């Protein structure tokens, strides 16, 4: 039941970042008015977890204060999992009219994937 409790004290950095990424994906797909491809979302979360667990502890800790670097990891997991290929035509069309999407600017890290060929 408490899957979105990742920002509570006592939660490690990997779990917090995983929960943050999940929240970003929820916002991304809900603002685009698309159903999230849940199996692929889980694959993306697994990819991110693997990537984060491989980082040295101090680099992992630095991610908590470095939003740009967090988005690098989020984007890599998004691509590695295949999420960037799901709903590609629809999202590419929506991304061309960026202003109507009502997404914060940091989501450009994901939207920019749709302005190029896979």
C-alpha cells in the first residue's frame, strides 16, 4: 500500500530516487493523457535501480542534491527499458506542441527523445 512513501526518513537514496522517478513517470503519462505501459515502467524502475546500485556511495549521495545528474540517470533508464519507444508516434506529435503539455521544463529530458528517430 505504501509504495509512494519513498521520501520518508529511513529510506535509502536508491529507494528515494526510484520513487522520484516513478512519480515523474506518473506525471509524464498523466499529463500526456496516456496509459503508462506498466510492464515497461517496471522495467525502467529496475534499470534505474541496477544503475544506482552500481554507483559509488558518494556519487549516489551527490545525486540527492544534483537534479541535472538525476535526470541523466532517469533518461538512461527511460531509454534502456524501451519506454522511449512506447506511444512514440503519439508522444512525438504531442511534443511538437510543447506549450500545451503542461509539463515542467525538466521533462524536456524525456520529450527531446521524441524529436529524433529511435
